[in-house]
C-alpha cells in the first residue's frame, strides 16, 4: 500500500466521511474520560496506559527481555478491562440505553406522581429531626428484583406513616433499605452492594456507601438520612448531594424522576414571577402618575 503524502492526507481529512469518523472517535474518548474521572477507574486506567507505554518503549528500543515479559499482556488486556471496569461499563450501558431506547419501550418505573414524593420528603425530614437513620431506594428503569427478593417483601401502599414505622429503631425491619416500586413499598430490610470508590470521603458510613453502590450498578435513586448527623442526602448515578432540606430534596427527586414536571413547574413559577413583576411595574407607573398630577 502506497504511503500518502501530507497533502493527500490533509485532503482525505476534508472528506465528510472522515470528518464524521474523527468526530465520533473524539466523542467516544471524551465520554470515556468523563465516565472514569474522579472514580476508582481513573488510577487503573492510568496504570494500564503506563504499562502500554512501557511495552511500546521496549519494542521501539529493542529491549528484548522487557519485551518478552510484557508480550503476553496485550492478549489479556481486553479481559482485564472488562474485569476491572465492570461497574463503569455497566453504568455507561445503562445510561446509553436509557437515552436511546425507543419511546414505546421505555418503562416509567419510579415515576408515580408528585403527591407520593411528598410522602418520602416528609418521612425523610421527620426521621432527620430525630437523627433516625434511613435509606430509601426508588426503582426506575432497571429492575431491582434481586434486591427485593433479598429483603422482606411487603407490596404495601407507600405512605409517610409506613416509612417512619419501618425505620423506627424498635422494629426488626429498620436495618436495611426500603425499595419503592411505583407507588408501593416493594420490600424492606434490603441489603445493597457497597461502592468501592476510593475517592469518597471517610465521613460516609455504610448506609451512604450502599446508596452510592446501588446507584452505580443501576439507574435507581436513593434518599439517605444520616444516623450520626441527621443530614439528608440524595444519590443519583453514584453522585451524592448532602445537607438537603425538604425543598431541595423534593426538587432533586423531581429532577431525577419527573424532569418534565419539574421543568413545567419551573416555567410556571417563572411566568408567575414575570406577571407579578409586570403588575408591580404597572402599580408603580400609576403611583408616579398620581404623584405628578398632585
């Protein structure tokens, strides 16, 4: 195959197909870097990159012994990537699937009306006021059947009273997570996978790490009440927001589960504020005219 001259190479880059190809590769690399940034995958990716650089150096400078030792590495690198980055790959595929699956295939698990959110928010704030630990997981598109089967099945109507009763330290169901499916409490006393992210603060206990772990493995969201501090946290996609009050917690739940309703509500509030500003302006104008006439 003949080598391309620089002018021919630059000319080929101007073809639309090649430009699209480069753009897609750029977006893929950018998405991968964003996915592993700030997670335990980042140092592992750096280690694999360093190993690849060492192998290239050995091959380029004819370091026979080092090359002999590293030669089998590329054979197993694919398997190593799958094993080391299984959580990140799973989260990426879940996110990709939720974005691009057809509308008629989308299951709206966890989207069950704004009124039920108030039950969760009210229960969380009540438990926080007494520093009673709690962990509530809301199922969305990914089925949490394995988690539910590992707990105590309930299939009860979701309510403030039920949540507060479950997390009462005097009851046998308080230790573990409550899983909400639709508008019902599917199970209580559920045990969740703990996150292995080494970048997390040492202040986060088992309850918070379990909430982060389940949201890393699935698209569920979680509400956590700290037993030590009474702080309320909201967890989504492995990211935790701490120290929320009732208003911010409800807004976070709406943003995650009912983004359209949240958007419409924000637009309505903005419109109402605009109307109030317009009315105040009209009143001020009338007042100025009256003062001038006097």
